[in-house]
C-alpha cells in the first residue's frame, strides 16, 4: 500500500507537477496582478480536476515565452482573492508545452475554492472555481456526463446548456463535477478539399465561430498523413498538442472547465479510431501511443500519481517519457495483452484508471477500456470481407462469444471453422487467448474496489457501454433477433462482461451504476449478468449519453447501412414526406426497442398503434430508452435512496445563433431506486419535457 505522503512525492517529482498545501487562514502579502498590459496570456483558460475531500488539481497553459515561464498559482475562498489560502511559485516548461498542474492539498471538505495564475509581469489568467468532495454522510451528488466532441462537426452547445441549467438550479441540485468519458478530441481533421458534412436536410454547412473565424482545425504542424476520404491524421506529439489547443479555445468548453472540476477518461479518438493497446488493426503505433499519452497528460488535468486512496493501492501514474519503436505484437498473456517490450512501455508510460470517493454516498471507478484490451470482437480477418471496417449485417452473438473466447471456447475445444456472412471460414482466434477489455491487473483492481467499497453507490465511468445493443434481422434467413453490430465495444468482449457482471451478482454487490457515452445516442437500460443465459439476472442500470457535437448515431448508421435496402429502412426514413419538419428521421429507435417489424412500420408511415402492435418483446428486453439522433449530455443526481438521471438533448449544434441560445429539444427523466441484495434493479420512466423521442421509450 502506498502512503499519501509517497503519492505526493511521486506527483511532485513528475515534470510540470507541483504540490502546495493550503493554510488554515488567509495568507498575508500575496502576489497581486499587475495593472499594465502583459505579454503573457492563457489562451486555453484554466481547469480543475479529480476533487478529493482535502485536495484538487488545478491547471493552465501560458503563452508568451519560449523558455520556462515562472507563474504564481493562487487558491482562495473568495472570487476576489481577498482570502488566499495557498500560493506557490511554479514553472511552465517548454517540454510540456508550457502547461502546469498543481495539486492543492489540506483543503476543507465540501467547499468552493477559486484559483488563478499570475504571469511574471503581472498578467493574470481567468478565475476558476472548483469544489472539494465531502466526507462521511453527505448530501446529494450531481454529475454531468459528456462524451464525443468533434470541433469541426459542430458547436459545443451542450456545455452552454449545462451552465445555463446550473445557474437556474436549486443549490442542492447544482453540478459537483463533470465526467467526460472519452473522445475529448477527434484525432483526424478535414483535408483542404472538404468543406463540411451535410446537415439533416442535406445542406452543406460552413461552421463559423463567434469571433468570425471558420470552425476548422488548421493544418497540423507536421502536415499530418492522409487517412482516407480526405481526412488528415496526426503523426507526432506536436500534432496532438495542436488539437487540444484548438479545442480548448472553444468558449463554452473553456467556461465549463473554469466552473466545474472535471473527471476524465479517454476513448479511442484521443489517439486513433478503434485502436487497442498500442496497435491499430495489426500495426504497431507505439510511438503515437506515447505521443497521445503525453498530450493528454499535458492538457487534461487529473490526480494520477497523487490520487490514490490509502485504503486501497492505486495504480494510476503520471506520464513518464519513454523511447519506443514499432514492433509486431506478440508474447500474449491469457488476457491478450502483448508483452512485446515496446507495447508495454508505451501503455505503461501513463496509467489513468483510478477511483474517487464522495463521502460515504458514492465511489466512482474511472476505467480505462483502451490501453489493455485485446483486438475487437469481430476479427479483422473477417471484417476485411465487407465494405466497411464494421459488420455488414447483425452478427450472431454466439459467433462473437466464440471468437472472443479464443482458445478457451467450448471448454478449451474451439471450433476449427466459423460461419460469417453465409461463408464458412477458418476460425482466426482458434489458437489465441481470450480477448479482454480491461486486462488482468485493472480487472482485479475493479473487482476488489467494487467488493470492498464502503460507499452506498458504486459508479463506473466507462468509455464504452456494458449493455448489449441488439439489432433484429430475424426476418432474414439465418438472421438474428438480437444480432450485434458494435463489436468494438463490450459487445465484442462478452466473456469478460459476463465475468464482471457475474461477479457483481455472486458477491451480492448492490447499487452499481454504469455511466458512459460513446455511441452518439442517448441510451438507457439494465445490464444482465449473462445476456446469453436462459434466465439472466439484472445486476446494474446503465445510462449512456449522446455526443456533444460528433455526428449522431442515426446519421452514422444510415451511412453504414446504405448498401442494404432492407436494413436502411430500419435506420432512417423521409421525415418531410410524413409531415415532419426534419428531412431525415430515425426508425432506428423503434428497431432497437421494438424490432424490425416496428421499424418497418415507422418507415412506412404507420401510426403509433400499428407500430407498437408490431413490437417484439424479445428484442432488447432490457433497454428502456434509445434516442438515436440526440446531441447533448446527461445529469445523474444521486441520493441515498435513488439515482435520478435527466437526459438533455440540444438542437443539432450546427447553427451559430442556436448555439448562443442553447435551446433544449427535449429532456427525458428516468430513475432507479436503490435495491437490496434480494432484488434486481429496474429503471423507472419519468416525465418527458419537450419533443418526444420518436418511439424511443419503453416501460
């Protein structure tokens, strides 16, 4: 077990990391900003992260000098800084792109603090506000969950909506921290010949920022590399830094980071779409993994080396530079972790899974579902048969389970051949280990944490959802009522999902909640211990939020299904032909909640009675809410007896005037009551404010 003193020592030993203890009373003789114009500026604003009962991390980046820049960091109990309780001199180093992070310790529990940074000539950053966690029996916890923000695809209107809502909320309902569950940046940018994506009405869009600039990421410092369809991908550290710098100029994101502490995890777009460990498909990207890790560390504050609990060993660790080269994957352990030295060095350059406590009420487990996972559930050898790097049609869940189990399938006797798209093919995973999402060490940490947590609620912050997302193509010969399409998420790793969920069941762990995003849609349902069992047991609810600005699931799935006329009808229909204002409308909600017959009825313009009469109760019986064309976020409000969740959908964030107004399209309210050991959790539908999600709710 690592002591808190050692954790602080490790944090302060990392480059760009500083520690300062707060005084019990206001300090005298503190630094004050100068009154003259400064050559130093803070263009990415300020941020705080990972609130603990006595500590929080604060962050900024300074411009104005090529060498190390001396700064003064201050934290106070008031926004005017008349009561400064901590002040320290720090250095913003060029080797960390002039970013700094300060762990402020010895703070009071459950208190607001204000912080700022002062440059060497008296120039001053904006003021940030943060709040520490409570201890003991505590009040309600309020978390806002965000994911999937693409700077070039739309405005970050969702953050503006959060701020407006929070200003109008009762004090007890105001946000304690924002949890961002991944895709904080998108690694690829549009090439020079691409203007914009079409909107729902087919119009070409040219997004503009409030200052009159075009909302585009300028070319990478390196020039980048062509990544298909006129997209340009980063090739080195400076390219990743450039993305963070551009994203953090967004005024709504910058305002949110200044107002609330953030708790963050990454997904794939912080490095490269659909990567695993330090590989893309079968190619090593170890150097890119190290570069993206460093950029994340520089621009995303987190209490890693200094964030562990004394009651349980923490594995989280700040970034440490390492030299790696590309080398083929090999020497796999029984969780499909490649022990090739460059791979291990790349993923071990920083460890970000960790837990945070909110008194006795809740413990949040922030989980890394990218760095230790094996390759996706549907093998690349099979995906190469189709038109996209995704399944051509819904896939038999038993095929995915067989592939995921590798050499452990069928009790250690895996089949020599498998059937995919009607073809009998050699089993590509016959001699490979079981594919893990978490890796052995992180999984053991998570199990121990869930079992031994003294908190009333155990929250899991996941980059991809645990729930199964079934797609009904049972109308076809050889089709499946709950086939799988999204095998880059937990649907591609069903063996480990069953292991973890069965552990929760067997250990009788109650009040576990999954909070996630990734799918570019609002989704909610309950997770079973084993989705393939004859009598599955519900073990936890899952609440997944839609994208901030990345293109919606409806539009993504429409593109992926365009080659298949039967399936494309189950995804979208012509809304204007049926009297709607919107040209492209989702039949996808009905497909996922009620099955193919219901989705076909939606496509054909049938009324509600006919659509629901065609519903198949065996399709995704555990799902309660699907909103496939939603953009926005969710807020989870957790009290001892229940978890209330409100999904907030903003209008498609592609209109500058609409971004300023941050209008709300709909709010959907759900909740789950705390449950004892002898009960299963269930989601209760509440009020819908505004436009109803089209066939998107199921009791």
